[in-house]
C-alpha cells in the first residue's frame, strides 16, 4: 500500500451550485453551457441572473428537469393527471416505478374477497357444471323412483326453489369477484401507463442529449479543423 502524501491534484475540485448554493464535487454536477439548449433555456427563464457557465448540482438539475418535463407535457396534453405528476416526481427523485401489482392486491384481500374469488372460480368451471348436472339428475331420479318417500314429486317445486336460491346467491358473488378483477386490471393499466410514460420521457431525454453531444462534437471538430488549416497556411507562408 502506497504511503505517499495526498497531493492537492488528487482532491477532486469542488464547486458551488448556482441554484442551491451548496458546495459539491465536480463529479456531482454539470455546467449550464454543457446542457442541451431546451433545458438550458428553461433554467435561464426561471433564473434570469444565472451565469452562462454556472455550475449546477445533479440533484438541483433533476428538479429543474422535472419542472421542464412538466411544462413540456402540459403544453402537449393540457392539464396533467395525478399519474403524470407521479411519473414526474419519480424522475426528479430517480425512483423506480415498476411494482408487483399482483402481490399487493393478493396480500390485501379480506376473507370475504378470497371466498368470493374461490366461489366465482368454482362456479365458472366444468367441475361445477358436471357436479350440478349429476346432482339434479339424482334429485329427479330419487323422486321419480319414490326413494326417501318422494320428498319433491314432479314438477319438482323444491328443486326449482333450490336452483333459484343458488342463482340468486351466485350472481352477486360473481359480481363481487368481477369488481375486484376490474380494480386489479385498473391498477395494472395505471402501473403500465406510469412505466411507459417514464420510459418515453427517458428515451426522449436521451435522444436530445445525444443530439446535443453530437452537435458539440461537430462544432469542436470544425474548430480544430479551422485551427489546423490556419497552422498549415502559416507554415506555407513561412516557407515562401
């Protein structure tokens, strides 16, 4: 392990953020003139007195970027929904929006909701249909054959009453299960919308950033080429 003394050039330079005033290292921020034009113009509009080469911390830049995205979306879509604000806040905080909706819904189910789901699942299966047909046939056969004293003779009024009660109870149970399914689908769609919107905004940001970087590189290459041409012309004039 090296014991050489720490040199001044080993310490990363530090700058004061023009927006918050906090001192941070050079790795935790960026200069205003290095930002893409749209973002830089937005910051200048909110902070007219900011210097062209001002240093901005990444944390403050994330908040300004969220404000810039909010204005852009509002100009494109009009009023923003709560979901849009959630996505913008997640961009500012650099949070992950993806969540396991199924696990959250399943863990919050009450006993009645679990029972309704089980009954609706069984009532919509071939097991229920076949077992119910067998039950009805046994009921009618026993009464026609006179077994057990023919407790429900033809036209099977008691059987009709039983079937009516089963249908009356089954319908609201199935509706309860369908309402839960609709709520689950709505939460899925909201989660998908948030994730897709954030992905779209991030991709748009990357495109703008790459375009800005390419433009700056072309400008630098053009400047270097101009300097080289001037040097070559200067050498040629000296040889003459």
